[in-house]
């Protein structure tokens, strides 16, 4: 049994510990020496190690995050609700448990945040809409229960695109989310608060949702990592649904290793447990396919600056893997399933209080009313067949690559329509395939660009391994916005 120590002994030497970790970060190419004594700039895995070794206290981490939220989030608008008192109470409990030798795992005592369409008992869950502005669930979502069991500390609920119905997070009852790399630009959607908060160091990790790209789009827009797992690997029980047939829940963090740690805590599925971020498998035998990043894989043609950065990333990956070749991914037109299921969910609220929706959100939801029951039934059969046979697309390759977005994050002033920001994410959503977005560079104006790696069902371990190897080779995750 580990020797018990008092709180003073537990937190003494925090500055020295953080300084040591910061020096290590600097050796890996950290671009901002000003963060050397700021614990919020540690990666989740670094913070977890410091907590486990009793060199940083959960109270210190939580207090630092709350102070940073209070200082910076008035400009980012990434949080809808900050649970300051409850987070500090959880931090004190975690500290006592760890001092008594009861470390639950790497997330124990680590402050994270939850997208505001995922239920949290006793804490309002609004989905960024006036319809649910005062909604307080009585039960935690399944994924929240698992993260609480892992000892994670909840800082609050993150801003998002209203009812997860858009790619910008500029349409929200609580105002637009701002990109920490350039406050005039969108953070991506619909999990925009996740991307902004993680990139800005307001939390160490976050839980997002993805129907057609809503984890990967903000990850790319904000220069962080976002994983959409295989459909149904992470439970969606307790989610304010867009589409039960398409919705996924997954992590958004700063690094691939951090993302894997959160993924392991969010589900008991063997595919999550099989990947050890502290001992990733080799990637030298992986066969990589390059998707033709043209319409319909991408919503619009890929811009020249994105294409150049993506090509550089492919060259790095080429040096790591067995081979790189062209590949294709089928993409049937089944998005009316989303519209039909979205309308079915909202119909009672639309009947009762249509004025509480943003007019643009309401207009999009009402489109789903046009989908007949017969058409919906036919499309569901097509969806089942597509997901059953999609593995054949990976006969000659193990993973596929494309840019996450065909262009750069747009200005908030240009985000009038819900889907104003184009993406290359939807093919993986239709097929229910795992896909991860990882930073691969920056534009000349300093906006992040993302690389997406996707694979066949239940290939999360392979995606994480390749993303981790690329990230270590490229080092983009150590570049942070200077707020």
C-alpha cells in the first residue's frame, strides 16, 4: 500500500514539477516559453503523470483551469455553463482519494468539459437553444457516468451550434464560439466550444458529438485532435439527438495520446481497451490510401493552400508506412435519414414553441418533414447494406487519408447559414467508420489545417497509432494560440 501523505506534502514542489515538464515540452518544440509555469498548458497525459506522481494536485489543475476560463472565455465564448463550485468539490475529493492511494486511472483528477447536448444530472443541458434554455436533466448520460467513474473533474458545459445542426457554432442561443487562433473566425461545428476550449487550454480534454463531422470539423478548425469512433462503440444514451442512426460521441483533446486516454475511459468496448497510448504499435506495415478529395467526398473543391499543407503531411506519412496509393470510398446519398430523424425528435417542440428556435435552425429541421415513411424505410435498408459491406473498400488499404476541411475556417461574419463551413467528413459518417482529425499545419494567416485518417469498422487502434506517429514526426500539437 502506498504511504499516505498530507495535502501540504502532496502539493509541495508543484512549481518545480511543472517547470520540469515545461522544459521537456520545450525540447519537443513548444513555441511559447511564457507557458513554462502554467499547468493548463500541460497535455492531458502530462498532467495525469504529474497527478499520479503527486507532483501536481487536482485542486491546482482545477483552480488553474477555472481562473483561465474566467480570464479568457469572455473572448472565446466556449462555455455555456461553468460549474466552478462543483468542480472544486470534485477536485478535493479526487485529491483525497489519490493521497490515500486510490488512484482510479489516468483521468483521475483531470479537469475536462462536456458538450452541452450531453445530459448531466443537475446541470442544465441546453443544446445551445432557447428551446432547452432551462432544461436540467435528472440523470447523467452513459458516457458521463463512465468518465465520473474514471475520476475526471467536470468544469462545465460547452457552447455549440444550436441542436448540433451546423458546421460553424456561429448559431447559438448563447452567441457564436470564437476561434482561439483568430477571434474573428469560426471554431467549427457543431462541437465548436470543445475545439476552442481545448486549444486555448481551458480544459485538458472534452467530450463532443459527431453526426456528419461535428468532432472532426472543430478539431481541424482549432488545431487539436478529434476522434469519431465506429458507430455505436461509445454509448449515445443521454444525448440530445440529431439522428440516432448517425450520431456518435467521441473525445477532442490536444494530442493523440490524450485522445486515446479519454476514449478508453468513455467505453468498455474492446477496441478502445486494445490500444495503449503509452506503448503504441508500429505503423511500418500500414497500407495507406489517398482519397480523391473532390466533390462529393468534400463539400467543395480543396483550396490550394490546404492542398499544399496536406501534400506535405502525406510525404511525412509516406516515410512512416509500408506504401501509399490512391483509394476510393463509396458515398451513397442517404442524408435524408438525418432530416427525417431530426424532425421526428423536434416535432413536439416545434408544435409547442417554434419561436424558441433560431429561424435558420427551424427551417432546416422542417425540411425533414418532407421525407415520407416509405422513403425513410428504403434508405434505412440501404444504410444497413452500406455499413455491412463497406469493409470491401479496404481490401487493398488499411487506412485512407484526406484533408478534414477543403478550406480554412471562415469569418464569423460570413457564417450566416448553418452549413457555411465546408468539410470532407460525411462519407465516414454515412458508413459509421472511425475517423480522426489531427493538426497538419497552418495557413499563411496562422489558421490551423487538419489531416483526417479513416479506416474500416473497429480500426480505431490503427488510426490512433498512425495519427500518433505522424504527430510525433510533425510536432504541430506543441504550437498553441497566443491569447
